[in-house]
C-alpha cells in the first residue's frame, strides 16, 4: 500500500525547466530526480534534505532488489553521477543559469538510507508554483523504457493546454538530448517512435504525430496532444503500468 501511495505522488515542475532545458540524464538518473521532486510538499518554501530508502526506491520503480549490496552500489553510483552533472539553461534571453541537480548527498551505512539535497538553483522552478507549471503522477514515467520517453512525455505534457506543438527536427533532437542521431530514420526508429509507444502505453495524454516535409525532406514534427479523459482508457493505462512495474 505504501509503495502504491508513493508511486501516486505528483511531480510538479515549472514549464521553463521542462521546455528550455537540455540535459544528458540516463533513465535511472531521471527516475531518481523525479522521485525526489515528487516528495516536495505543496507548502514547502525551501528544498529540504530528503531521505531515499534504497529498498523503497527499488520497489517503487519496479527494480530488482534481490541483492541489497548491489542496489546500494547502484544507487550510490547513480547519485554521484547526478551530482557531477550540470547544464547551462537559458531561462530568458538575457542570461544563462548553470543548473546542478544535487548539492549534497550522505549515506547512512547499514541502514540503506541516502540523504539527498536538491540544488538550490532549482528552487524557483520547483517550489510555490502558481502558474505555468506541469504536474503528473510519478507512476506515469516509472515504466517507461527509454530516457527519451520521459523527456518527450514531459515536453508534450507541458504543451498539452495548447493542444498541439510543432518542433523543427534539430530543435526536437536538442530538447531530447538526441543530437547524435544524425540520420532521420535512425532518430525516428530509435528515439521518437519508441518514446511515443511508451507514452501511448503509460502516459496520461493522447498524442498523434504529423510529419512535416518540404521537398520530400522531413523538416519537423507536429504533435497533437489531448488529455486522457475516458475512464476505460485510464484503466487500461493503469493495467499496463501495473504489469510493467508490478502491483
């Protein structure tokens, strides 16, 4: 029951953090960051140090927790990798902000507990948000199988109030951190289509894709986005999620 409740926690992020950022985070790094963000309370006015139980995190994310020592090493390594990463993000036209994800991390030996402090530079984009923000349940991203799936889901979710969003090809690659896919066919088959499949199976939005061509060359993509309102469709998504990460 506790695992189900934590999977149902809500991730809330400013649209600017979603729409203007570009970062290289693995699937598990994104899961850890989003899990920590979901633990922020609506009335929090500062980013407090949070406890992350390695066993709880493994169960919530549907990871194999057959060996406590292996899980300990894995989470420890992933958090260090997060702490070592930073990105310049242009939140406005006049400046760039160097954003780190984690400021502090401490492990309590023998307890399987990691205490993590998210970076203070994230405070304006995670706390006391009244407008221009995106929220979704953690469980919607937990079963996703690709780091690109989570990025695309967040992007499209942040534009869902508009009902559609068009990206040129290079811009979409940058936003997804997929610039290495120079060939458009590889990009579609290895990044875009698998991400859309994950969103179709687990996301709380419905998405259809329009390929934009000029002179038989793909120059962009338009996404038609709508909320998932039908109760039967929602139940099907919940069943897909439970099947993927366990009930």
